[in-house]
């Protein structure tokens, strides 16, 4: 049986030595900053804002790999929890982690892990496998978000899907396609320069 272990380095590891904890901290801190910037490119809709945050989550996971990608998202949640305005619409603090859209934030950790796992299997180096892998990683955050919305509003899962998933389908399709194209192009450039 084929093992499901990493067989390719994540993109960052091909040009940065990430062996020390200091370099890993710099990488996750940079990812946290990028996530905060992407989150604040948003349209304030209720109960879930439109933002570029989930695109950044996919790219962070693919760029750093499954472990560092997930750690970057955990760091991002911690930075937001202590009050820095890194969540959508400039929000931060514990209240943001209990808001109607908090489920998506929690789902980002697993989403980044899946995107990183896919990258470590080489799926981000091809367009078709990249789209499939990033689509799966992206849908995971919606599972967390929609279930949390249903719990938060004490409503049915169907109602939560109507407000927490369906309005985002078109835009989010573009996000995981764009993430695929970005990673595919980065690998192409990397191949030409190495």
C-alpha cells in the first residue's frame, strides 16, 4: 500500500532553509501578516463577509506545506484573538472568534493543512490535480463555517447553507482556480530558474 507521506517539498522549502525554529517563525509570521491583509480586502456582508482570506489560506498551505501552513493559521487565530485587527472588516479579539463567521476561521486551519498536504504530494504542480485539491481544501472551511452558523443561529443546516455557502459559490470557485494557477505558475518559474 502506498504511503500518504510527503514526497515533494512545499514551494517555500525549495528556496528557503526552514530547518530552524527562527526561520519557521518568520515564515509563519509573514503568512499571518499576509492573511491579515487578505482578510481586510473585504465586502462587509452579514453574517459572513466576502474577503480574499480563503484564497490566502490555500496559498499559505501550498506555499509552506501542511505542518507550517496549519501552524501559520493557528498563529493567525492567536494574533487575532489577542486583539490585532487581522480578521475580515478589521476585526480582532475573542469576540471575533465567537461571531457568526467564526466557524470559517476554525476551518482555515484544516483547509491550509489539506492544501499543504496536496502540495507535498505534487498536486499543485499540475492544473487539473491542483484545482481538485484546492477545491477540496476550500470546501472544508465551508463545512466548518456552515455547521457553526447553524449552531450559532439555532437554525437548520439548510438555512445555514443558504446564507453561509450559496452566496459564495461563484467567487470561491474563482479563488481555488486562481490559487491553482498561481502555484502552477510559481512552479513553472522555479523550474526555469533552477
